[in-house]
């Protein structure tokens, strides 16, 4: 099921993650990598988003969403959701925050645990009064494959861990929010799919199968999935594409998915 907020949020998230991927390529190229023409042309072949931790990614998503007219102040035409529910025509506004302390303990006291991203829809009445229309959307974010760099100047990055277990922990964490009936909980996850890598071959469907094997309390489904190509180009490839007009096969992609537990 798609929602007006999720369709826009996932597009902003994809662009933020792609931007962060390019920024963190320096961690895989090394400080001297920018002086090497071949390395610059093969920018997308290295690790990037796998090296950026979740705090960085959530910060970029939040800032991009705040600055994007695509996300806030969007005009929604009249229509229906995928499950047939009517959509009322008009403007939609959403505010977004990160690292919000909304989790409670058994005594209903706020804990030090923070929610990665909190999205809240609101409306503005004709007399200018702001009114929250829906319960907030609580999102826990996790990269699926994590890499690390021990030597930034030389860019010696390597595989660190698979985060499927951590995603399951986030699902269990979100159960506490759902029990309050004050939030709509979701998981945001992303990964680079690389046909030539043993570590980075997980696609969304395979992830869902693995999660269902470890988390059986609720049914998991994708609300949104988006893909972005990462062309593997060298200087020879560019000459063939530009001069000889040959096609180029893409074997690496970034994908980002929004998961709902129902």
C-alpha cells in the first residue's frame, strides 16, 4: 500500500542516499584518489553508502526533506490508494525531525532511546491555524550492509557486518511504539546490489525472506522500493559510449525500501 507521504518520502530518501554515497566515496578512494583520473572515472565502483553510518544518512534525509517542495507543501490530486481508499484533492504538509525521544519504559517514562526519523502530517486552516492531522510516523533506519575504514588516507575499507539482526531489533523496538497506538512504525533500509560481489548481492525480496525467517510476530511487507543505477565507467567505457554510441551494462544499483509490519 502506498501513501501520499511514503511516495514522496522515499523519493527524497533515495536522492539523499545517492548523494551520501558519492560523498563517502572518498573513504574508499583515499585522500590521493582525486588526483588519479582512472579512480575519478570509476567513482561509483567503490564503497560509499556502505561506509556512511545511519546518523549521517538520517541527517541528510531530514535536511533534504525540509528543503524539498516535493515533500512539504505538495499538491495531491483526487484519486484512490492501491487498496481503493479515496484520496482527497488538496495540499499536504509534513514536518520531519530526527533523534526524537519518544520511547517509554514500563512506567511510561521517556527513555534515552531515540527514534531515527519522525514524520508528522499537518494541515493549515483558512485562518492560519496549524493542526496535526494524523499520528506521527516513526521510522527506524538501517543500512543493510556495513563497511568500515581503518585507514582513511589509504582507503583500506572492508566488509564489517550484515545488519539483518539489527533490523530485527529495530522491529522489536518499534513494537513498543505501536502498542501506544500513537505512532505508525516503519523500517527504512538501503543497500548496494552488486552482481560481482559476494557481500553485496542482497535484493529487497531476499531481504524480506531473511527477515521473515527471524521475525515472525507480524507480517512484513514493502510499502515502497526505489532503485538508482551506479554505472561502472572507465575512460575507455566513456569513449565507447560517447564516440561509438555503444550501450553500457549496469551491474551495480542502490536500492532503498520502506518496510511496514502489520
